[in-house]
C-alpha cells in the first residue's frame, strides 16, 4: 500500500510539472511573469481544464508581499462576483431536491425579508428572476473595512431600506448584488444551515474544493492571498453584506474543479444534474432587455455569449477592492480557465490571461472584449430623451422633487433639493442604449448617516417607457475605494416634449 501511495504521489507531481512546463502555455507564462514584474498585480493564479483533466495550473508572485509568501495554486483568493455561479448552483441544487420552486415568487422563501415595489406594475419577482438579475432590483453594494465591520447593519435592515423594485420584474436584466444576497438567504432558510456551511457540505466538499470558504477561513493560518488596492497598499479585512453575491474565497485549483463540473456535470451528479447545469446556461427571461456585454445575456448565475469568435462562451468575472477574477468556459469543447488576482481593478489583465490560455488550446480563438457597456453610445440629443423631465426621488423616507434636462448639446442637467433644502445641481454626460440611460454626476444625495466620501458620485440609471423615465439614482462612494452603491427609486415624466 505504501508503495502504491508513493507511486501515485510521484505520478501526481510528474503530471503537475508537465502541466507547468507545457509549451502550449509559454505565451501565457511570459505575459503573467511580465505582469508581475511590471507591478500589475502582487500575484496571479491560473488553472486550465480540458476534457475533464486539469492540464495546467500555476501561480505567480506573492500572496503576501511583506512576508514574501509565494502564491500557490492552493492559495485562497477572494472571488468577488465569481461567487454568483456558485450561489446559483446551490439554489438550483435545492430546487432539484424539491426544496424550492424556481418559478415561485421569491417572497415565498424569504420569511421576514420583504421587497417593496415602487415600479407600479408587474407580478412579484420569482426565484429565477433573482438568479437572472431580472427581478427589478437596482444596483447595490455595501462594504465595510476593519473596525467599521462591527458597526455594519444587518442584512435584514439593508433589505428593508434598499430592497425596492425600481423596474417591473422581467423588464431589464439589471445586475443586482442585493438579489444574490437574497438568494443566499433563501439557501439558508430552505436548508436550515448557514450559507457558508451549506456550500461547504453540498458544493465544496463533493467537488474537492478543499480551500474554499465563505467569509473568514476556519483556520487562522490558512493560505490566504492578502488583498491590495490600486496603489499596492494592503487592505484591511473587508465585509460585504451580501454573501451570496461576492463572499466566497477559493483557490485556482478549487475553482477549476468547479469549472470542470459545469463542463461535465456527470462527474459529480450529487451536486447538480445535467438539466440544472444546462438551465443555468440558458436565457431564463428572454423578454428582458439584456444591455450588458454586447450580444451576451445573463442566464442563472452565468453570462453567456452564443457566438464569441465562433465559440459559445460562458463566464463570470469578479471585481471588488483587492480582487480581480474570471472563470470562463467553452462548453462545446470541454475547456475552461480561471484566473485570480489579489489587486483592485485589473480585470483587463485577468481577461487577457484567460483568453491567452484558451488560445493555447483553441488556436485562432479571437473573443470580443468583455466590455459591459459595449451596446451603449454617448448621449447626443437622441429624441428618446431630449427635453425636460420632472419627477421625484425617494430618499430616506422623503420624496425629493427632481428635474432632468436632456440638452441638445449632448449634456444632461440634474437638480434637486439638497441637505438644507437648497437646490443643488450638476451637468454631466451619459450613455444610451435604446430606452436605457446611464450617467454619473458629481453630486451627493442628502442621506441620513451617510458615510463620508472625498468625491461622491451619483449614478443615474433610468429606463424609458413611453413618457415615463424610472429607475434609480445611486449614491456611489467612491471609485478610489468602494464603500457603497446605495439605490433610491426615481420616476420622471416628460415636462417638455421632444421636437419631432
């Protein structure tokens, strides 16, 4: 037996060495090494699966720069939004086991957590619509750092304040961390287990994701990548109040095993059957406006592009302070890649390395860039929006009168009552895709107890239906370090008709 174990170990290490020296990945290794040397990221971890086998895995750089601790393929990284397909897998698993109905109203499984609709029409959103980001919920995030974690409000309190439907369910696929926070809560209520415990027992353990966890590692000496900001400064511990949206940590080896399962669900049928895996990769709400990433759509936990340089691609990115990640699959070829980095806002690098890895196995693969606003063009006085709009924004129990003026010079002016009731205004520019408008103004809403920000922004995310614009004004602090994205329902009617 000892000899057999020794032989197996030797074969395993030989396979690893072979994978790391595979000439097909030479360009990937050169580019990853150059990125580390240039200071693009403290570390990178890459893994590739093909035909059910892990054919390449390697880490570069330091998981902890100060301690000179090298990154490995077993180092756990914050996945950020690459958590979402894992959460979706857990929800589909519970549905497969008869614990919930994906087409039932989500409220059936939320207990005391209540969503409120100000969008004036539409049925209650289903569990499937939470998974597909088509429930009508807006952009949302709240992050707390270091000592501030102790003062973070409960998730129930955040839902009570920000769990507002700003669009009718099924109208638009609007990316919502709050929706995936609710899905994490549904997993807890339907399983009777804490979200992290459920994932560990029902997803991580069956797939051999030995270093994966939610929130904080169980062992104080866990091999965990230190998170760094854009200036390469280590970040304090971080708490995201929607665990189902972005709180999983995993190693490259863990995540490539998850990728392998989604390429070949027969390899672990106890996790989720083939029908569930396939359902996650389909457009669950085809009537909704899919406005992100060009010709892509959001399935149940995955982005999908049916023709990406001749390949059907399934993927999810993750990005938050101290984390830039991607998991990308070519299901028809049985190929997948994961790239993990422990630095803020370097998704261009993780994307490029993922595509380099795929080209190593699919020569000539030429994917489109993963640009979330590829469908949009600048506002240039399109008649869809041109003219004046009068309305209100619901802020902290108040209804602030607000007006928007879409000018014929390509600018937009917003005005509303500020903290002391005095009018505040700003002129800004935006982008348009059909009836959707997105812009950002240098303004701060009068919010009670709002955490400070050196340069707060106000995101304007609205959708037109006839003579009505509705959606959310989102308080954003701040591009340098994300503290929050707090949405407030806004509705406008056309004040001055656009010229014919």
